[in-house]
C-alpha cells in the first residue's frame, strides 16, 4: 500500500511515528519485545492464526515480503514494524481490514492521543471528532 498510512507506522503508545529506530528498539535475548505494542501485535497474530483466519505459510509469505523491502533496517530494528505491516496487508487481502477503515481508526487514535492529557490513558473516546 504505497503512500497509505499503516498501523505499523504508528506507535500505539503515543502519537509519534514509530518508524524511527532508537537504541532501545533492539530486543535483548531474554526480552524479545522492547515495547508493549510489539507483544500485542505478536499475540494478535498468533490468536488470528489459531482462529483459522490464515495459516502459517500465508503469514510467512506476507512477513517475508515486508522484511525484504528495500527500506528495511539492516540491523532488524524495525522488525515489529514490518510484522504489523504484514498483518495489516494479510488482513486487507482477506477482506477483513480495509485500508481505508484502518487509516480512519489510526487517525482517530492520533487525534485521541493528542487530546489526552499527559499521564492519562489514551482512549478513542478522547478523539475530539468522535
């Protein structure tokens, strides 16, 4: 989906773009996830597979395509960004998550994050356009 925003480009914990590598983006061997959203997208993928929405060979094709993109970080610091993009692409291909709906919800989360006072939980109800 060239040119469209994807969930993988948003850090669910903030309104900041998440595609900027930081030193903390590298998982440690005993800590595979550096941020909560990474564990959540991993668990969501496993759950959707267990529900029979796709099989692992399909998943592997989509993840491989994302990881082999020319803009992928050589050090793998954007691994879970690609994981989220692959999941979004797979669900869109199966007609389960239309890109325009994903974009609309992502924009609502961004507005909600901007409107939420520091230290408070970000909720879609905080979207001023809701």
